[in-house]
C-alpha cells in the first residue's frame, strides 16, 4: 500500500505560519521615521490650507470692529469736549450787565464743565467699547443669548439691591448738569448746611460753621438752598424811642449809608446803595427803622455787622437813643419798696404793754 503526500510550496507555508514578534511590538517604543514626519507635516499643511481663509476673514472682521470702535470713540469724545466748551463760553453771556458777569464765575463754570465732560465721555466710552466687545464675541460664533440673559438678570438684581446707589448717582449727575451748587458755595441742604468743599456723583461734602464735615448723599437732598449764587440781602432793623425825630434819624442813617458805600472794602461788597426803607413797625413807645442793601453772595452777615457798628456810633454822636427790644422801657426813678408800707402795729407783739392790757383776764383759780 502506497501513501502519497501532496507537495506544498514554501511560499504557501510561510504566510500561514505565525510571524515572530519584532522588537518594536514586544514593548520597545517605536522610533518615528522620516516618512512619519513627512506625513504629519503634510496633514498639518492641509488643515491650515483648508482653514486659513476662515481665520483671515475672522481676523479682518475683528480688526475692522476695533478700528471703527476706536475711531468712533475718539470722535465722540472730541465732540463732547467741544460741546461742553461751547456751553461754558455761551454761559458767560447770561446777562449783559456787570452783575451777570459776576453771576457766572469762570473758574466755577470750568470745574462744572470738566465734571460734565468727564461723565459724558465715560458713558460714551462704556457704550462704544461694550458694543464692540459683543460684536467681537459674535464674530467668533459665541452664543450671546445666555450671556445677555445673565447680564439682564444680574442688572435687575443689582438695580434692586443698589437702588439707593443708583438714585445717588443720578441725583449727583443732575445736580452737576443744572449747576445747583459748586465748591465754595454756602448751601442749606435740609439735612445739613455749610460750605461745599467737594462735589461728587454720590456724596457731597459740607463744612459746617463749627468746622465739622458733613457727608450728604445726593439722593437724600430733597431741597437745596444756595446762599452763594446771585446776590444776598443785608437787613438791619434799628429800634428807637417813639419820641425821636424821624427826620433826624433818617438823615443820620443816610449819612452812614453814603459813607459806607464810598469806603473800602465795603464798596466792593455792596452791589447796591444802602437804602433806608423807612418804618418797619410802630409801637406805643418804640419804632423800628429798616436799612437794606444788596451784597456779594455770602457777605450779608459781614455787611450787617458793619452797618450796626456804624449806626450805633452815629446815633451816639447825634444823641439818638437805641432801645434794646421791640417795646422801649421808660426810665423810672428807683423807689424804696418799703415806702408804701404802714408801720407795724404795737399789738403785733404779745409782750408789748398795749397787747398785755388788751388781753382778756385769765379765769380765777379755785382751791380746795
């Protein structure tokens, strides 16, 4: 019996056999070849070639937004500066008289213009740059809806929580725009009064008469009385006896008024001649004569003190008496308070003979 074995070629046997593991597959790191580096560079170059047009378009769009925002910001800030300067120059012609020129102080208007311009420029810069930032985020295809919604919710929360701060800020802006007061003015803000030493958008600082500093929130000021704008009035009431000669009193006051208006520095503090207005009130034994004058703002008390000083000296020189109250007190000679009293009776003393004689006899005593 003969067994035949089919012939098998070597090429058919070798692929079927398991190849022996190479050193790289057994755990040793494979060293990249030049061909691998070439393939990586080719892939990167292809990816850049596919996306460079998008990058270029995005970069140009961002650059264009920045350029437009910068140019617009510069133009708006310059326009605001010119507008504020024009308002400052035109405000100097409020009144054609000399009084109008004094009402509008150059330095005061300059400070006010700087404050207004600073606020407007800051608001304009915030709006322009904020809009540009949102446009740039949109260029990068970032969804702005969640961001805007979050900003809206945060704005509402801040508005409710800081409503007093917003009120103070808005009140400060309108106080500056309307020129209600400035540094150096003497004001009465209701809650405090004194000289303004600093005006801010949120707080105004006042220095009181005693040197104390008051911090007044602008939102709490319901009314403001400015004692340094326009002009002030100096009123002096002189109370004299009812039997004084009115012509002589008026002539003396007129002489004092004319002399005061010609002397320095009162001729600068007085913005109108001192006038004798006449009798302000007439009582049974006194009368009040009023003297009035317009003065420089904040100098009314100084002028009043000087007028009182001069009037008193002039009245003493002319023999005119000034009484201290609305009703004069007549001079009465001193009288002994015991002059109208009767002499004490002799019966007031129980030990006097008259009192003993007038006393009833005691009852007789009985002895047992």
